[in-house]
C-alpha cells in the first residue's frame, strides 16, 4: 500500500489541494480562477442568481443561469462540477453553463455540492440526488419547468450524474430525459496505477487519482458500490429504464477505458444515445482549449435541446 492510499495521508493531501485551489481562485488572472472562467466564451454573457437547496447533508448552494427568452418556463439542466470529489470547482463550469443556457434554451443549475474528505461517500451522490429531486419539485416557484429535466457533469461531476440517474432508476424518479457524462470516473475499484492512458504523461496522474479516490471512499470495500463504480464488472444489475446517456471521453485520458465500458453497458440496456470520443484531447481539455470546448459544448447543447424539446435559441 502506498502512503497516498492511507486515508489520513490522502485526507491531508486533499485538504492541501483545497487550500491551493482556494488561493488560485483568489488570483484574478490565474488559470482556473473564477474570474478567468467568467471571461471565457465572452459572446455568452454571465447573468446569474443563487439559491440554496435544503438537503439532509446541509444546504447546497446552486447558481442559476436562465436563458434569454420570454414565454413558458424553460426546461432545466442540472450540472455537477468536477474536481475529483475533493475540489469545490463550481465556477470552472461557468462557460459551459452559460453556453447551455443560451444554445440549448434551458435553465442551467450549477450545484455546489459537499466534497471529500470532509464529506466522504455516500454524502456527495446522496446530496446530489436530493438536490435534483428538489429542483424537479420546485421549478414552478423559481422560473423553470422541473418536469423537463436533464443532468450532467464533467469528471467527478459526471460520476455524480451517473449516480443520480441510477438512484432515480431505483427510486422511481424524478424523470430524467438525458444524462451527460463528460470524461467521468466510473471505476474506483481498479487502482489508478493499473489504468493506462494513450500518452506518457496524462493530466490525471495515478497519484492524483489515488488522493481523490481514497479521500472520497476511504474504505476500499465500498468502491464497488454501484454509485461509485458502475463501469466495474462487479456491478451486474439490469440498467433497463435508466436515463438515456450521452457519454463523452477524451482520447488521451486516463479514464477513457472506463467511460467506454460504461457506454457499452448502457448500449446493452438500450440507454446510450451517443458515445463521443474527443480526438487529441486529455482530461479537462475544455478548461484550456476553447476551440474543442465550443465543438463539444455544441454537441451537448444539441442533445440537451432534443431530449427536452427546448425551443431553438433566437438567432439574434
């Protein structure tokens, strides 16, 4: 066992990473800061408001992006940010949220969920599910149509989106028209050291994954849980009836293989809308490459709009 596989060591490393992320966020010009995210894709203005969703794991802050349209309340897309279930990187997804609100014609709700090691599994996926339930039930009070609902996330957020869709299947709702899983971690049973990327030095290094995985699920025996590792062979449940899925992987990503495996599983269940592999791209590519980001965000917007029957955005 490596040192980083020890929960106390991983927890210390994760909290150090959280402090560094907070410091970076306070630097206005720093890459990955909120300010840097807010100025990307400038053709989509940032107009947001915040609300607080009550959950049994404490209140969850949600940032709301509404489309510029008059008429009936728009459908809603719930977004979960990435960060290895450890880093509270809510604002990193601001460009995606602005893009989807404008181009898919939906209200986008970006969820600031609890993170490990302060809140290990099962807190994040259970809170995420409660937030989605609340959003579906209370849309009419806040300006969106909760009966038309999709969800998604990038990296760990994609893992949470998959977990929410699984809970909705098992608990009879809420109804989810589409789940968007963008380079998600879907197999924490397999050690990161046994995962292989197509390049020698991928962005997500095995030591980083070990910190994230150990902080999120300290007990290795729990990593086979269906809300953590639906792409591992130990999860054999019938997924027929689960929300239709758009799965997006990146060619050079350490997590590509598990995304492919889950796509195949969803295909067998009749729930795969599309598996798209982004060529010449690594984990988190869209945080740096605006060209690739626009291409893939357009793909996501098209699928979200079609799944929710949202109106086409105004050309002008």
